[in-house]
C-alpha cells in the first residue's frame, strides 16, 4: 500500500507541477473507504506525504509566480478486484483526478507490517460518580496494593481484596466555589507529599492510617507527566474557566490537554509539545509559542507513553466526537511533524473523560459507559513489537 501511495504522490506532482512548490493550501485530506486497518492506512498516508515533500523540494527550482495554490484530497477505495487510490487536485477553479490501482492479491502476497505498539487495556474499577484520576500507592513487599481515586467530592482509598478493589477510607474535598461543569482533577506528588489538584483548589493528602485531605484555595501547577518537572520551571495552571489550562512556555493561549512527546535531543534543545485547543485543533510546538504543525480530527484528550528506552514517545489520542458516542484510543508517532499511527485502536463503551500519563509505558483512561452511566477506569499499557 505504501508503494502505491508513493506512486500516487508522484502522479500528483506531475499533474499539479509548480503549484506544489510550497503552495499546498492545507495538508492533504485523507479518507479511508476500504477495509484496510487504520494502522495500514496511516502508514500509507505517511508514505504519500513523504513523497509529496520530496517532489515539492524537487520543484522549487521552477518559477511558480502567478500559479494558483493547490489542495489535495486523497481517498483509498476498494472493490472485488482490489484497491484504488484516488487523488483529487483542486487548483483555482480547475480540478484534476489521478488514480493508482492495487490488485488484491498483491496486498495479500506482500503482506503488511504489524503495528509497532500493542495497547493493552486493563480494567481497574467503576464508579457511579466521575473518576478524575487514580494513583497506585507505593506497596511494601507482601503488603496489599492500595489505590487512590480522585472524584469531584472526595478522595477515596481502595485496597485489593480477592482480585477486586474495596473501599477502605475516604476524605471530603472541601471547596468554597462551585466546580466548573466538566470538573478536572489530578493526583500528583508535591513538595509535601501526595496532592489532589483541582482548578483553584489544592488538597494535601495524608494516607497513613485513615485518609485525610486538607484543602484550600491555590493555583498550583499541574503535572501532566513527571517529565514536565525535568524540562520546565513553570508548570501548566488551570485557566479562569476551570476547564482549560495556560502554560508559560506556550504563551497566553488556552489549551485543553498537553503532552510532552520526547526529551530534548541535546543540551539547550527544546522538548516538543503537543496541545489540544478549544477550537478542536491539536498544535505542535518546538521551543516557542508559535506552532510548527497543526492536526485535525483528534479528540481533546491526549497523553504521552513516556519511556526510558524509546524516543520519541508514542502519543495516545482519543477519537473526535461528542459525549454521546463510544470512543477509542490510538497511538501515534510524530515523524517529520506528521502523525503516523503505530497501533490499532482500543475501543471504549463511551466517551473518554480523563486521560493521564502515569508510570513508564502506562496511561490512565476513564470512560463513561453510555449504556450503564458508570465511570470506568482502565490502565492502558504499551508493548513494543519492534
């Protein structure tokens, strides 16, 4: 499929000519109408994009003054005989269409590479009230595992008994002002131990013996992952509306979710960051508050699968949609400032309401089951296949 996508890109370049000389109005729009998996399709789209970039560089020697910019829509279709790549090139008021066909037996004979990452979903527990975050407490050898659950009105301590989590203790979260409609919260390690952080409120937690929470007004930084402490002096803080955040490294703009996708490659370099915006776009930043790339058709929640042995780190991305539909999570690598799928999709029975980076190769996901109304917490772990 990737070879055919590259051939299509060469045909597009031959047809559009100098209009491709840095003058694509938007990134190519890709549509999959075939039975090929999202992983295979994304890999092929990445090959198309790489080839277009090469062709564009080759065309830069030509004079394109006065030539209308081009936009491209690419579709992968399928019939009984095989697959058909179709590219529609719009340039001013004119349109051109180019095709590349792939025989079905060629796809079967050559095979497709498997995903680079396998995502494993492990169920933790379900609750009738929203689950904002969860955190495993350090467990001495031979002791019973303990789990903290953060909810809008309480922090709850669970212990594992006979393979299930049983409530042991809970503490009320005191707050003077009403919470925002879609309240968010984070469990994290602070200077004085375990903290529960909300918009405008911070609770110091005591977990020895009966659980207790000492809460008060505060606008502290949020640890979207532990790597933020190693790369930034100032952390993201909740914006005035309580549902979005600001981050000094990204200027004054608000964002909904944020992920650090790799450590700096050398001393003095900047760590690449992806932020999802209230507008529905995801933006890539590399050392300044001016984005270098923009991605569409993602959900608002993202989280990085950080690893001590692999970089860049895969980015877990939710599906674009509303609060009434099932959701999914898929892993992407950012290669040459473009997202490339490296895993299959992990499906959920409702929308993702929280997604947080946790331990190495692990992300916490919370979904609201649209059939039962229960909030279900899962651990998503990555297994690298190559």
